[in-house]
C-alpha cells in the first residue's frame, strides 16, 4: 500500500491551522466586549454624578443621546471598519449607546469637577427615609449567575425651598442620624457648566 506522506503532512498542517483559528477569539466579539465594559463603566460614573447633580436626568440624557446616535450615524462607515462587523444597524446602535454614555459622563464630570462658582449653604428638609432591597450576584458557572443573599440600600428624599426634590444615597449603614421632617444643611455650588451640584 502506497502512502503519500507529503499529502498527509499537508492535511495535518491545514487541520491544525483551522483548529487554532477556531480557538482564537474573533475581532468583532472582542470589540463588542470592550465596548460593553466601557458603557458599564461610563454608566456607573454617570449614576454617581447624577446623585450629586440637582437637575432632572432627562434634561441631560435626551440631548446627549440625540448627539451620540447622530455621531454614530455620521461615523457608521468608520465604526464598521473598526469593529470588523459589517452590520451597519448593530454598529450604529452599539456605537450610539457608547457615544451617548460618553457625552453624559463627560458633561456631568466636567460640571462637577471643574471649578464652579457661587458655593453656598442651603437648608433642605428630609421628606422621607426608605430603602431598596438588592441581591448580591452568585456565580453558578462560567456563563451563569444568579441572585444571592439580599441586602438593603438606604436613601433619603430631600426637599429644597423652591419645591424641588432630590434622592440622596446613604449607603448600606442606613439612616442613623437622620429623621423625617428635620432640616439639614448642604453645601450647594453652581457647577462649571451652570448646573447646581451638592458639594458637602
């Protein structure tokens, strides 16, 4: 029986190449994972700055989202080349979400962090104290997570003299030292971009 060893070696080389390529993560998947992590980071930062900013979130979210998705549409061809995914609709949606998150975070961070003016103390009233129950995540495997043990996150709602109300995060230790109906003093400053923020 005649065996062509050159053909056999060529077949083995091609098989090993295909298997190694299959095990390599594809570029679109890597780009998508990085983008999702960035969106989560920017979203968490925006939530933090929203908690210190005295304004309705929609006043910032709506213009930032419009600008973000408009930018993604204008740059859709470059985004497709960068992501390696030819689906223009998916690229525009993902990039629009990323740009919107970036604009929201950038505006809030700049307004709070850059030098503002008009720092003053203002007396506000504690309207109510309450908590929300959340659950820690529990990993079941490489791909699955489930709700773990519950814990409480505490908040208070304050009312300003002009009638505006604001939810303040108090952390897990609760509302010791606070009582409904009491007045407390906060340091308020007009941020660098004209939006008032809580500085105390």
